[in-house]
């Protein structure tokens, strides 16, 4: 069995959750909220079906009118230097596309959609209260 994790040699141990987050392999389901790392389990089949249905409708609408971009998780949205989230579906309007920097989202999307998962406590308490701060 081969590991896909990068071979990282640390000079100093990480000092923040964001530093640990930045060392995780690409595609890791993880979010940093208020300097705490959350690593939810992979979404269920029905959760992903709902995500896809929403995303397809939004993407077709956005592309048909050249209004911007619609993408699905996992994609890291860097809100600031201490918070990174992975909304299920997000929309970035054409006027706001500048938040895409070096193929990463660095700023607040115009619309974020969270489909409730089996981990409802996390979705409805921790993540929801944090996302309200962005409004």
C-alpha cells in the first residue's frame, strides 16, 4: 500500500489549526472554524444526490446567462486567515470572480448552500452560527 500523503519534514511544530490544515493532503474533508479543525465523515449517497440536483440547476442557470460560477464541495473557501469552510454548493457572481485567486477561493461567495447531513448538530449549530457571521 502506498501513501498519497506528502512527505513533510517539519522544522517547527505547527502553531495553529490553519497551519495543520495547510499540511493536509488535497481532497481532505476538513474545515477550520475559529482555529478549530473539523473533519466530518464523507457525505451519504442521498446527501450527494441532493447536492448534485441543486448544483446542476444553478450551474445551468448561471452559465446560460453568463452570471458567474457554481461549484460543489469539496472546495476550500478561505474566509480569512483563521477560517476555511467547504460549503456543499456555492455561487460566485461574475462581478465577484476576483475572489478566485491562484485557483483558490479567497473571500465570501455570493451564495452558499449547506445540505443537512447526518451530522445535524455540526451543520445546525457550529457551522450555521459561523456562517451567519458572514451575512
